[in-house]
């Protein structure tokens, strides 16, 4: 294929899901932290009562609650907030991929990017992430591809232009 032309509009649910996958892929949040922080809060509360409210137990409780809240906000609140308050996520996208460049078109964006602005391609069950830096990426829902042949042509083009291997993310 000479060019691959995709058109799509993000839904809030898919954008939030992709952001959350990226948080785990970049280790901004780890699976261990999801288990460890709540346990730390419970243990520090227990320690607080049995240590007669020592300064150390109060500091430990504040730190554990802060870490738990920070991860909760990062995982639950920020992706929804970003989607709702960023107008470009509500526009219809047209992406045209060629071996030479990538054209991004929306009602407010008209740009051409060289492939070399991206360093990696990540894939999950529902998305492709064209990665500039771990937290900066172009998100391409797989539902935007009209068929599996077009999706395979995109993968082949992206891998040849980026000169990298594909990284699988998410579950």
C-alpha cells in the first residue's frame, strides 16, 4: 500500500483506557503499587494505634495516604479530566500514513510529521501507540482500520520507518 488513510473520533472510554495502559507501560503506576499502597495505609493505621501515636507513625500514615491518593488521582481522575478538557480529543481525526511522512488532520490541526519524531511503536489489544517519549504518543485505535490487511500494512510500514521492534503493552 502506498498510503494508509484512517478516520476516527476518540470515545472517552477508549481514551481513558489507553491512558491507563500507558501509565502501566511507562511504570508511572506499577501493579505492585496498586497492592502495596493500600496495605501500607492499613499497616500504618494499625501501627499508629499500637505505638501511642508516635511521630514516626503519623509521618508514615501521611506518606502512605498521600501515595495512595496520588496514584488514585493519576489513574482515575487525570485521564477523564484530560479527555473532557482537551478539545482535540473531541474532533474527528484523519491520519494519512506514507513511507515519507504522516499527515494529521482535524478541524483545528493540519500537520505533516516525519516518521523520525517517533521512537517506538507499542501495541495493545485495542490500540497502537506511536511513541515520542513514554508519556507523549499518538494514539491509534485499531477499530479505525477498515480490515486486517490495512492494519498489517500499517504495522509493516511503521516498523520499517521506525527501525524498531514492536512492544506489547496492556492486557
